[in-house]
C-alpha cells in the first residue's frame, strides 16, 4: 500500500495520528511537523514523510501528504476558515469540490476518488488500454469491418450537442444561485412558518449565534481600491498605510487580523475577505460587521443585499478616501462612515485607526460579542 492508502486505512478505522517535528517532538501544528506517525494498537508504524508526493492529483500535479492531511484536519471547517488557515500556515489549498471528494474517500464513505490515481486504477487503465489495442489490431485485420467503418457517421443527440467540445465549470453559477435565490427562499419560508404558528421571526437569534464566530470585514476586490488583501493587514494591525502598488500582490481572497479591543477580555480575530464566493452558507452574512466600499454600486452585485440602502442598514459601511479627493454625491447619501486618510503624513494613520476600531468595538458590542 502507498502512504496515501495507509493514511486512508488508518483514518477510516478512526485511529489516531501523531505529528512529529524534525527534532522528534510531538506537535499539533502541521506546518511545523515533518512526519506523521500512524499508531496501530500497541505498535507504531514507520513515520510517513509529510512532504512526500501522493497519488492525489490537482491539475495534473501530485499533492504532498501534508496537504492531504491538513485537508482532513479541516473536514468540518467552512471553506473560508479552511482557506484562511491555509494562508496562515502557508499550505497549498485545494478547491471545494476536490476537498469534498478527498474527505469522502479518506473517511471510507466513498470507495473511489476521481482525483486519486491508485496503483489499482493504473493497473485497470493499463489492462483497458491493452484490450483496446488488441481490439483495434483485430479490426485493422478485417477488411469488411474497415470498409463499414469508413462509412460510419457520428450520431449526435441533444446531450452530446449541449456538452460541447470542451468541459466548462459552472460552479460559480451554483454559488450565485445559492446566494441570490436559495437564501432568499429560505428566509421567506422561515417567515411564513413563523406567521402560520402565530409567532414572529427572531432575526437576533442568528446574530447571537454569529457572535460566537470570527467577525468578517468585506473589502473591495478592485485593484484600484485604497485597501486590498495585500495591504489591509498591515494597516489594521500596525496602524500604517502602504499603497497596494508598493506591496507584493496576494493570490488569496482572504486574510486574518487580530485586534485587542478595550471592551473585550480576549483579542478578537477578524476574517478579511475581498470575494463573497467563499460565503457558502447564510451564516457568513450574519458575521459581516463592516463593509469597505470604493463608492461603486457594482461592488455589491454578488452580495446578499445588492442595494446600498439595504446593505448599509444591515452592515456598517466605510468609505475611505484621501484628503483632497472629492466624495461622490451618491456616497454622501449612503449610510456609511466617511474616513479621510492623508496621502503623505503617515503618523495620522494611528488617529484614523483609533476612530475605526472604536466604531467597530461599538458594533461588536451591539451584536452580542463578548
């Protein structure tokens, strides 16, 4: 059995795994570990190297055992939390569909994975290719069959016509439908059931549940924005603004910021997202405590509330701009906090951040964060 198959057999039997550092010490941090030990009753197998490539393939490349095990550790995590942890630990992330397929295969719920090319699959493919070659060879030797095949026409039905010549991934449409249709249908269904019972819906219950999870701040995805994923962390944590063009670009849509606020005993970790495609559940919108806007309404096209008037009643809005820039008239009509930055005097960033965090602190307190 390969290392990947050994890990699967171990996981499907609900047996423990132990991460080990290069110094031989146990650790809970997979990014600090170099090997994983699979424990078998009173015996211990030889440790498996985490950086060794496996049969699990993504876009034709073999994925290391570390990525596979990290994915399994996040089997119960949301897509956003998984991506955030991947970025924190500098571990390659895999797509949602690949992740679900891998988790089902590792747990034993599925006998096969289309992304795992095991030795058994390779043997089956080899046998199939060999049989196909033999059949083709036999056909080439039959002149009557060759004559018949030369007049053969490919039949098209509606399925093959619609499928086209190359596959298209429509996953993004599924998420948009879920956000714009499914969520609204769920909400109307809950309201209707509450009315039938003679009761009223309780929107505060969702906010109370969301208050137990990391709050979310949405920022624009536009490259021209004052804040992007590349510079937002340094600004919010270190009170220092650096223009995005002077920072290395980020391939991720998510980062995290930790801040100690006076009203709360423990530091609060915020998830900063520039793309709502990660919001696969309605609960994510209940966790949004702030939205940064560039002043362009198209920014909200894929939001749960695409109308700025409704959006900024649900979430606290901020419009950051440089001193001397003209604030658009429609932004003045939105329910957003207008925050002015100085283009050159960086010492003023501290004052700006103090104001921002004070308003966020009040928002969190109003939502029930502790």
